[in-house]
C-alpha cells in the first residue's frame, strides 16, 4: 500500500477523474454507471445508506452493467462495509432509510446484501476500534457524531457523509495513508452523477453539518500529519475557499 489514496464521490466533478492515477482508489455510493463509461473499477467501494444497494441491485438485475465492467469489478474491487449497516443498530442509533427497518433486517439483509457482496472480488467488514480525536472511535462513536449533529441541527437533516463516515473510514482502514486526494465531494452547485440536468438538491443541511465538524477535522489532519487535497478545488469542503 502506498501512502496516498483517492476517494471518489457521486458528485459532478468525478467526470474529470483520471483513471490513469497510480494511487489506490476508494469510491463511495452511486457512481457505477460513470465507472462503466470509464471502463474502470475502483480498488475499494463503500456506502452508508442501505438504499444505495437496492439501486445497484436493480440495475444489475436489469442488465444495465456490461459483462466487461462486471468482470473488472469482480477481479479488482473490494467491498468495505460495517455491521451497523446490515443489522437493526442502523435504526437504533437514529439512522433511517425510506423503506423502513423491517425491509432492512429482512429482504435487505437476507437477499440484497449477499447478492451485492457476490459482485466484488472480496468483501471486508470493517471493525470498530479506531481512535480519532474529532469523534473518538470509528464504529461505536460514529453514533456519537450522529447524536452531535442531531443536537445541533434540525433533527431530520441528512448526514454529511464525507466528514462523518467516509473520512473516518479512511483514517481507520488505511492508517498508513498520509495523502488523501478527493474528487466528487462538495460539488453542491451541480447535480449528482446520473441525475437530470438542473436537478440540484438543497445542500444547506450538508453544509451546516460540515461547518460543525470542520475545525475538528482539520485539527485532526494537522495533528496526524495527513493532507487532504481536493482534485475539484471548487469543493465546498476545500478549506482554501471556505
């Protein structure tokens, strides 16, 4: 493993990602159709919301992925997940899905999740022992970050997955990483990948949640001598412009 990694999000700027980069890649959420257009499979892939997997499941069942792309995925990509995403604790700690808890611990856990795992080269359940200053430990205390957001912002605001989930995952699973290159996150003036042109969500709650955590985040990066570099410099998360 090198000391660098590229994290790839579902934002518009991912279209500018160079697949010739020598660094390992960790992709997040719904960007498979774009990867297929690139004829590219990331080294790692992860998600937070279980709904993400139902879309992937349906697209695969409907034949929307080429055999060439699926072969690349099976040969190259490791699927990272956490047990709270596949059991009742997802709901117990205040996270929600639009489909409800019964679906999550029934059809999702018993059918959809195993099906998705089979598409990848390997799957790894990330354990729960990472100490980070800005929210203590990776798994159990990720719930504390959720409670923190719940206390400080509107109760039903979406989670800022960049600072609250993905970066802690990188810090935990790739402790040797010193350089984190980011693309496809913080593109709040453009629609997400595969969304209709002009379909831009109201991202104010995401911005509010990131603003709550950003000082802790960048303090942590400084203390651990890690660098976060935005390949999309217009990202809302880029401290050079925000």
